C-alpha cells in the first residue's frame, strides 16, 4: 500500500470517528436514608461497603464486580471473604479506604447523624450513602435503591420478588391467629432487646407476634430483668450460629421465672438471618414466624 492510499484510509477513519457520538455517563444524584443528597459524576464503578448487609445486597443484585472493599465481618456469600477488607464496620481504616479510591462508600447505621457522616466523608475522601432500615419494608427499599444505584435492574427485581414472596407467605400463614408475646434477646448481660423501631422488632410484628418492647422509643434499648419478669413473654427469641433454629435459653435469663422458659419456648434463630437488614432477612422472617406459630407451617 502506497503513501497516498494510507493517507486516504487515515482521512476516512478520521471522518468516521468524528461522526460518532461520544457516550458520556450522566451524573447521578441519590438520597440516602438520612435525607442526604449524594451527587456522583457518573454511576459508581468502585464501591466500599462498611456493613455485611450492604455487601449481601450488592452480591444479591449482581454488583459484586463493583466492590473494591468491605469489612472483616462481611462473610456471605463466600466470595465476600476474598474482597479486600478495610477493618470492622465501626473501626474502618480511613487510610485503606482512601487508597482504594472509591466512587462511593455505603454504610448501614440507624443511629449515626448527618454531621458524623459528613466528617467520615471528608476522612475517606469519598461520598457516603447511609442505609438505615428500621423495618422489613425499609430493607426492601434499600435493596431497590442500591440496585438502581449500581444499575442492575433484573437482579434487583428478582431479589425484591423473593423478599415479597416470603412476606406474603408469612402474612397468609399467621392471619387471624392469636399473637403470642415475644421478647428478642440481643444481649443477656446486660439485657438488651429490639423495639418496634427496629427491623428486628418488625420481624416479630410481621410474623404474627406481640413484641413486649414494641413501644420503647430507641431501636435497641437496655431492658431490666425486672421489667422482663413483669412482661412475662410467651416466647424468647435469641440469635444462634449456623442455619438452623434450635431451642436455646439465654444463660443470663435461665433463673428468671418466665412463662417462656417454663414452657420450653426459647428459640435461637440464625443470627445472620435476623440481624442483617439484607436479602436473607426473608429467611429470618420465616424462622421467626415458625417459632411463633409452628402449627401454621407444619413440620
């Protein structure tokens, strides 16, 4: 090929490329659960998760390829363990996060304030999105919001459909049944529970129970043993390791004169299914409902 023909080819390619439209990612503006507006120049490509629930949501909606960092407690699914860790959810390393150059950091916290988040944002050199689910519906909302943020509509819809299916199944099973009094044991020394202002408390409500701490204003209040004896719940629910619900009386409560203990209605529900506001909360809802209403689900 001679020089003239090379020049003609070069001019043709230049003309062709010049006629193509350059695709530029549009800026993104989202509002988190604290009402804070986060503006990004483009959809996030590099995400740091500061909560196991956030990591599980991102995996469930098919956005694990965007995760460049998560916490040492992010252990589900198995692949989450292989992502570079930034520390614990409450003690992340700012230096490590800065080095990861995230487009956004996503955290889960029901008690953090906007000013505290803004301070962390400056420390991490990145915008922060806060999820603060206080209910099962709030968890569904977070899944929808994060799925939209990372641009995974099909996987997000499938995840939300599974959440809705579990909710409908439980609501149908327990409809019209008496509501046993239940108490959620977060810790037993000191005694801490979950109120109706928390997503864990909402599981009891959806599962057809009455949470004796329902009207306590803070999500995870301390509760005196004397108050628990006064309330005398029918059922005690606490966390358990693994994936099987078992009979489990909290050691710190064993000596209390409680109806639940006398009747042997103390259950350890898989903790990761009930204390993480993510996709596996649907399994937690089913297990809580089975503990409260075993007759409604058979064997």
